C-alpha cells in the first residue's frame, strides 16, 4: 500500500511531502522485519503500519490493538480530548474548521451566529452574502460556489463567453478586454489599432513588448510561438538564473520554491535546520521525537535508531520542562511545538510567532502561550486557512490609461469605462467616498477636475494651478496636491461651495526638490512625498507641514509614485530607474525592494490587503503580486495605451476615524497634525490671529525677507510674539528664485513689488515681480564680466542702483534700465561690502575696507557722492547697513565683534548690543531689531527694547541675507521724485536738492542733458573708472580690455526693469526746481569757501550754505548748531523758496511753453510704460504662466 502523507510541521513553517508506504515481507515471513515509512508506526505484532494520527484515537487500527496501548488517560493542560478514545489535540485546533478527532468532536457546537452572516458552511463557519458565488471558494466544503447560475450583465455591459462583464464600448474596440478574448470575436471588420501589430488570425491589437512576454495575448497563441530565449542583464537587486535568460528577486534565492525555469535558484542551497520541537536526521529530514528509538527507521540514513537507544532511557525524575525522549546519543529534553528550549530544554519558553513570522498573518497576529492566532480588521473575514482576510463587498481598481479612466472589479473582473472624454492624459487620481467623487489631474493643464462615480455630474475643483500628484484627506475633508513648478505642497477644502486660487494654503514650500508624488495617512495625520533628481528621496511630515523628516534617501533613484499600507503602516513606492517596487515602514526602517522581470517601467502604485498593484507604461499593463514576496503575479489589464494613475477603492477604506476639525471652527482651512490634532492654517495673503482660529490681513504690514541660495522666505514681523523658540519656520511664504542657485543679496521696491537679487554664480542682478507665492522674471539689470557684486542697494524713488564689485571697488550708480552708469565715489575706497540708502533725505552710507587686515570704517555721504565723512572707524566685519530715523542714524551688524552697532550720521551717539555667537545678518524695522546667527543651525532672534534678545525660531536652512520692509520705510519724496528731476541720465538726491549726472562716457549740458564726452576720439569710448579710451569694437566682445573690465559689463537681456523718460516732467515741476550744474562743485569751493554749493538766481550764481554755515559766501559759522557737514532738508527748502521768489517773472514767461513740453513728455512716458508692460507680460508667458491676481491679494503689498 502506498500513500502520500502531508506532515504539517510547526504550523506551516516546514511542510514535508513524503511518500509513505508500508513495506511488508512478501511471504509475511517472521524473519523479515517490518519497516514503516515516516509518519507511520508499526504494530507490536509486526503485522502492519498505522498512521501516527490513528494512534490513541480510541479505535483499534492494529490487529493486536497495540495502537491504543500506553495512551494517556487524561490530556495535559492546554489540550482537548476527543469524545471517544484517548486522543489529545491542542486546544487551538478546536473549532478551527478542520477535524483532528476521528469522531469530529473537536468541530461540534462551534457555530456562532454573527451579524452579516449570509451563508453557513463547514458547520461552524458563516460568510457574508457578498462571498457567495463571487468566484472565490471561501468554504472548505465549497458550498459557497455551488449551484451558482450565470449572472447577467447590466444593459450598459457586454457579457463575455466566460460570464465576465465589460463595458459595451469595449466590444470590438481592438484590445481584448474579456479574459477569453470573446469581446473581439465576430466583429464586422477588424477594429482600428493604434499599434502597428495585430494577431494574424484573431486580429487583436498588439504592442511589440507583448511579443514573447510569456503571456498569451492572441487567442490563437501566435504571439508566444517560435520565441527564442536571449541573455538578459539582471538588475542590482536580482539574482540571475543559470540559464542567463531569466532574473528573479534576490530574496527568491533559496526560499524553498523553484522560481527559475531551470530551477537553479534552489540549487546549492544550504540545508534547512529543523524547528526546535523536531529531530534533525543526519540526512537532513525532520522527524517527531516520538519516532526516535522506536525500532523503526524513519530517517533515510537510519540516524534515528541505534546508539544508546536501548541503554539510556528517560526516568521519572527528568529535569525536562516538558518532554524527555531517548535518542541515539542519549536522553534529551524536548519542548513542544510553540516553545523553544533554554538550557537544553530544562526551561521551555514561548515562541512569539508574530515576531518570528511577521508576514504570516494577513492583518493582525496575536501571540498566545505556545501558539498564536490571526485576526482581521473591521469589515474583513478570516479565511479557512486561518491567516488570510477577505473584505466584505467587492473592491474596485480605479485606473487611468492615457486619457481614459476605468473601473475594474477585483473579484468579478468587471470592466467599465468611467471617463473617456478627456483630451489630455490622466496622470494622477484619487477618490472621496463621502461625496462619491473621483478627482484627477491631466497632463499640461492648470486645473483639477472631478466626476461622480455614477457619472451623472462632473466639474472643475480648482483652476489656475499646476499639479503633478494629488491625494484626498477624507478625515479632515481636504485635497492635497504637489506643484513641481513652485516646489510646493498645497491644500484646499473639499467641501467649499466655490474655490479660488486665493483660498489655497501652502503646506510645505521650503527645500523641496523635484516633487513627483504625494500620499496621505489621514488616520495618523501624516503626509508623504517623493522627490526625484540627483538627490532622490522620500520624506514625511505632519499634514500641517510640521515634524518634517527624511524617510528614505538610499536604495532608490527615481521614486515616481507612493501609496500607504494603513494596516501595517508601511509606505510603498515605484522606482522607474531601478525598475522595482520598494517599501519601508513609516519611520523609514526595514526597507525592502521587489525588482522583478515584470516591472520594466513601473509608474503608479496602489495597495490592497496582501497585494500590491502597479501600472507599467512600457508594457501597457496593470499588474498585481503579493506585497511581501512578489509572487502570485497576475496581469489584470493589458491595453495598447500607457496606464498611469491607480487607486483601489472600497467603502471601508475611508471610515472609522472621527474628524478633529469638525469642532475646531477654523475661518479658512483646518488640517491635521501628527497624532490627529486639528490645526488652523491660512492662505498666503492672510495671517492667523492670536485666537489660532481666524485668518485676517496683517495688522502690521512690516515683514522680513530671508534670502536662501535659491529661494526667498517672507515672514510678517507681528508673528514674533505668537510663538517663540520654534524649531521650524513660523507662518511664512516661500518664493523660489527661477534660474538662481547662489543668491547673495536682495532689495525690494514696495510700490510695484519689484525684487532685485544678485547671484554669486553669475555676475548679474536679476529682477522679479512678486505675485502671490511666485516670482515672475522681469529681466536683468547689471551684467558684469567674470566678477561678482560685493554690495548693492536700490533707490526706491528713482530706481537707480548703487553698487560696488570686486573689480570696481568704488561706489557706482546705474540708471533703472541699466544703460547709464557713473562712478560716484572712487578715491580712498577699498572693498565696499554693504550699502544703505535713505532716498527722502538724500543720504547714503557704506562700509569701506581700505586695506585688508585692518579695521573697516563706516562712511556716510549724500546720494550724489558729496559731503563724504567717516562716522565710525572701529569695525571688523560690518554688514547689513540700515539707515533709520529719516536718514539720521546708521545701524549695522559687526560679524567680527558679534555686536549690533548704531551711530548718528554725524558720527555721534555710538551704541552697541552684544549678540549670540555666529552673528551673520541683521535688519531693523519699526524700532525692532532682528538678526541671524549660524553655528550648527540657523537661528533668528529679535529685540523690542534694543537691549535683550529673544530666540524666535531655528531652522536648518542656509540663509545668506536678511532685509526688513515696511510701508513707512518707503514713504516720502525728494526732488528726483517727478520725471527723474528733469535729468537726462541720472538724478541724484542730496538733502534739500538734487544733482543731474551723466554716464561716464557723457558730459552734462545745460545742467540737465547729456552729450557724448569729447575726451575720447571718434569711434572710441572710455572705460568706467579709468581715463582710457578703447575702440568701440573692443566693447562687449567677450574679452576684457579695460583694467576694470567695464568694457564687458554688457546687458544682453532684452527685458528691462523700468524705463523712465527723464524729461517727462509733470506740469509745474520745472517751476519749482532749478537743477544744480555739475560745475557748481568748483564754484562751491571758490565762491562758497567749500561750505556750500552754487546755485542760480535770475541768472546770477548764489551760495546755498551747508548746515552750520551762513553768510553771502558761507563764511560765518552759525552758533548753537552741531559741528559737521550734515545739511538739513529745511535749509535747502528755504533756499528753493527764495529762488522761486526771485525768478517768478521768468516763470510767468516760460510757464505756457513748459506746460506744453511737460504734457507732451507725460504722454511719451505713459506710452513707453504701456509698451514695456506688454513686453513684460510677453516675457512672463515665455518664462512660465503668470496667474492673474487682484492687487489686494498680492503677497507683499503693504496697505
């Protein structure tokens, strides 16, 4: 007699399928011993062998009844005794659906009626109605799939020959959608194919990648005929089969299952050790200890018998904790299944199977003493195998294939077209079960759309945005999306009646690389995202942007899609370059990679239960496999188009979590933080009030701009008292700097929100328009030759830029359009590292390092370069100069001394405040000092009293500069305010007056206009800071010929910042201003004793004295006034009034003519500005879409 016996060892850890046969002597001769195979025991009379499972079962199986001898009368603790006989089984085997007792008494009275019971089977099992006739056998007796009639399809579906239902539109459409290909049979004519290949007989459409891919796509099988195996190159995480034609994942090697077609993955593998409750034969088999020394050879080599079997017996005084058995090498303690021995079995401790075998149970594992049990989550039913879980109701797979969206039944295999009207590819999608909607993103569009699952309604969720990936927060009712253009992750409420771009809340916007995909775990308030590029990584944060950290930064190269296993708290991703599916726990540990032949170009990934689903754009397939092993592989959908987005949907996936935002009453958006706490957040133009619920416009419009190498962060000053000692940015807005990665300095003109930024990697000042959270490029202003700017500052009245560079260490001034540059201060100037301006008062200050290694002095002058004086000479490394108090007081940070200093522009009243170590940048606004320090991290401090500092926040970001802006800081006018003061090139203010100045290659004519300088011969031009003339062809030829390289400071960008028509006076302006002639500098020295400047009254030169001097020729020193060269604006204003009275007759004669000229000039100016704006808008369209926003919603506008 021959039998096949399945021995279940260690609850499935090892399964041995051995051939057992009772071998008896042909003649039943007494001298031929009986040998029983593994799993059998010989009767005492030697007549036959019986199964061990029949021993002590209460029935005589041996003719002499010896199988029922020496049986325990009472079972041990934790065991169950069968109703008849003496057989004992483990308690956990009772009511497990499998009868271990011969009389099946272990499965009697087990049934317990449960809610949702639709079908009773296996005596003690009940399954939901949805499991009946669903194609899966859920009952051991198969009754759930018996007597199942053929189900009919709906009127909108076509029934395949196999009974499968597919959409009517798929009938005769080319690709086979029925598993049996019947939807492409008996078609009137061959359907159109987007591919070049067809099956020769059955006419299905084929991709080249489907030929010889191991899957039959043609009904006649011709696509898999005459296939030749060719060598393959295996991936980094694969094992090559010996045939060199197949690769398998590395962890398939020696896993006990042959996966290579040639079986080579299981050859040469080390022998597997038996579990501790079994005996290992020398020939590697595992046998039960009760089979040792029983006179029957059970090991193939006989190593279970002989030796000391008959001489060394277990005694009643054994020290064994559980069992003692004789072995060929002496007695030995043994622990039963579910335990492991300690101290050679003197102690037996429980085996935690849930830890040792974490993937055995589909959902949850509960360890018990000596055993374990699997259980399932809410809405799932434990399958008869005791480990798998099945969900009630059918789950569906939402899948986009190019511009179509399909709904695939994961049990019934039904296939419906949900969306087919889109013109662009559908890249990413998700669903909201509460509203029964699907949301999606199309390629190259600026919106997110939605469609109801019943296809009865659809709409646009939000317009005017860029999105690459989206995810639904079904707990707090928000929609998140990743914007790779702005490098932001944004959110918007799902339940708003209407949505506008001004309602969008930025969740994250700092230091984000090439954003590719996002995923949410709302049950825990966690957001995940992937970044591709050189620094590919996967990060996580709270869904409010808090607690940010990097999860995975190695073992991946191009993570294109993410999904979350909410049951086991793991994140899964597809890697397009490694051609694999990876996973890690939500803290970044326990990384696993599945690199299979079936993933040549994985795109989207989704997960359900034990299976991982992915789309492959190269093969045009949607596939699934076991999420841990990669086995049980199956192709679910195969179509000629490229599949993109995937999402498994079911009603149970979005239930069971209460919404903490329901009671929060946020005015705008409520989001989740880690551990499911509700947090109110605001759109970019609003701030959160002190009640932490209401968003409103800033009460104090003062703000700070923090410059990083490639971005700018804006923070309102009023936030400083809300939270201090933060470990991340406070409420803020981030602006990425297009085409800049080493930004070093910035300035901002508030009236039109024009941002000026210099880049250390390119000698240029770039201009940008600030709109919402985007910077729109507006061209370039300065373009130096192979050098970089040391410092610059913008005169926000005239828009002239004051600057210094490495090759031109003096102070230069350049017109707003970049065409006119003049050297302002040159003598006695070394390196200028910082410049401060106060345009209304006409003052400027700068740092001057005359000689390296010596102290740096701080100097102040008028903005026309005159009246230069040293105000402080004891600085080491001064930076961040700020002029305050109407230009009367200078502040700065000395990074060498670690102090913030201040002094009057007359050199009086020096004060300092000691700061923390690592001082690097400083700003002052509204009498509040703000500074940055950098050591291990970058810290921001503030002081309201100018004596003590408080830590505001701490970040890891690289901050290179800091500036403060306020409405009050850019208010006021000077005599250059209107029409450039009438100057042809540059209008430079000084206290109470202005000076016209020409570019370095021109000279001043009539005090206003400029004409080419005659110092250089015709056909030549002068260098900027040298008296050298060079031929015109040597300018802008790429070779620096001037010692200061100024011949190559060429602005080649066609976009200009702001063009001012210098003669476009407003009517009446010329009546009030008489420009100062450049010759008045010499006149001031001779006629005014150097204590004033010359002006003209009725054609006669007169002296306008500096502050502290009086008299016709400024010869008298006024009493009671401070010493020094400072000129107060009121003196100049009085002089202007006197001039006005003297020349009133002249004005009357010229007024009509001046007005006509002014009106004509204004018209010219307005036309020029309109044309410029047109060019600006055209350039912004070329550089990227510029979304329209109302002025009140512009980010940095100040009321």
